[in-house]
C-alpha cells in the first residue's frame, strides 16, 4: 500500500544498496534523491552473486526481463579440496533453487547489475516519481537543525534536504560518522584478491576448459585461505575472489594492485588447476583488506537511518553483503511506503526491528565461516566436509533460513511469478 501522503527521501550512496532502495521507494510513490560522491555512477569490474533472497527482491521490483539479459546461471555449487581438487560436494542450483525458493541463484558483472538498477531509477515510464540522481557530491555532514528535515551537506556546499535521510554510503560511511555513532570497524587480518580472467583463455586451456562447459559456483577450501570462482557475462569472464592472510600496509590504504604471479604464489602447493586459472589474470587485478563491523542494533537516529555496509558490513564468507543491503531496501520501502510523513519515526523504528537481528545473524555467520573455511587438514576439516555434503548450510545459519530472506508483510506478486510458462 502506498503512503497516503507522499514525502521525500535522500539516499547518500549510489551503489547497489542505495539504488535498490531508490527503486523500492519510487514504486511506493515516494520522491527520492540519490547523492553519490563519485563523478560517474558505476561499479568496479567484478562479479556478484545473488542468492534467492536477493533475487526475489529484484524480481519483485519488476526487473526480471532486464536481469535475465545479463545473468549467468550456475547449475551446481561445487566444493573442492585445496591440494588435489577432489570434490567434497557437488550440489544442484539451477532449476532446483527456483523450484524450492521461487527465485534463482544468478551471477552478474557488478557493472551490469548496477546499470539495470540505475536505468530503473531513471526510467520515465516506471512506476512512481523518477529518481533524482546527483554525482560528484561527497557528503561530509548532516544538518539537523530541523530534526524532521535532515540535510545532507556536501564538501562543495550543496545541500540536499528531505523528510528522511538514508546512509547507504558503505563501510566508511560519512552519514554514520555525522550521526555520532561509535566506530565498530574491525580488521579481519585477511585480504581478498579480485580478478576477472578472460573466458577465451580459460576455454583454450585443457586444464580449465571444464569451467566454461558447465557453469558452476565453486569454492576451494584450504588451510588459512580459500578461493571462489564463477563465470559472468556467459563465458566472457571467470570472476575470481581469493582470500589469504593480509599483506597490505593499511597505513597506505585498504586496496592495492595485484599481479597474476603474486596470486599464483599465494596458492603455492594447491592443485595445478588453481595456478592455471590465476596465471591467466590480466589488467585490473587487485587486493583488498577485509574489514567488518561489530554487530550493532543502532541504525536510526530521528529521521536519519543507515542501510547495508554502513550498519552491518560483513566479511564475504556468506556472499551476502549486497544481498542483505537489498533486503534492507525492501523492508525500509515497505515501512516508509505505508505511512504518512507524521509517522516516519515509527516506520524507521520498525525497519530496524525487522532487520537488525536478521542482518546481525548473517554478520556472525560470515565471521564464523572465516575459521570454518580455513581449517587445517585434520579431524575438524573432515567434520566440516561432511557438513558441506549435506547442503543444509555452512557454520551457523541454514540455507533454508538465509535464502528465504526477510519476509515482507505485503510481498510484491511479481517476485512470485517464477517459473512461468514461456
């Protein structure tokens, strides 16, 4: 149900979480402004996976046709041992996931998914008011002289006023800092190599050809490190995320360029197919120090709210960071879209009540998986591998719980049209 009295929402941050929020609010009839610090809206060249809980939300926003045009669908989840590549478990995704969860498990290039969301914000024929987008606008402060009309203030003096201000501005959120909330950042001690490997190089090598013959979502487990890879844009790229102990000088920054040789060396002694993959990386390979936020239920102060990494940044060991931000977006839009301006504070309180515990559990599970994924060979590792074969989940949460997602009070029927007869 749309709000009986329309009002405006300012969203700081134009990433996947911020744009999903803008679309969801737009479809509820709210006027939405997105304020983004980068000169051009876009995403880094990397892959992203949406499990059914996130796919269901995106389908519910009416984006099925656009998503089908850019997605790659893995048919299996494959889990491998580090030393010899032996398969711990190979479990079906594809049609099974759509049948059981009413939503798919899909892979994308992040830039492609971001473009679909941005187009939906700006589409003049879409439902609700067109989203207003401002780039090259770095928010440095919030003016709350009128607590019911918070103002995002940029470094160059621009002011964006609205009835609600949402901080979807990432793990180093300026909105969070302006709210005066405690610093909950924790360094994991680990870093992630990220690379896109040309699919034609993968296909040309007999050692790696199998990766383009059938699409998989693959995790390799080993002592102190692990490796994830999957195809995106069909067979155009193999997306690789490789987690290892950190070597970045954090005083110089959180990210740095990486080379194929460096990645190969980080996985010395692993199955030869790992080196065969990593050696083919070229161009923009990088490494990123991994931080998380401690679990914290304080996401709202008056008419200012946080969303996504700004309030529950998690390690990537559940592949749920963006997915949880999308769940935030759906619940926030449902609560704000159902009330008049006078009831905003209550709607934001309900948003936190419905999301903080859930996202906190995913944070905790992601942290637990850091050890779970990186066990040394031995009895604990053997027990873990038996758990993985059951396909019920990993360390602390079940797939049944995780992939069902946060239930909406008024689910959009567009998200339940899967599958349909063509």
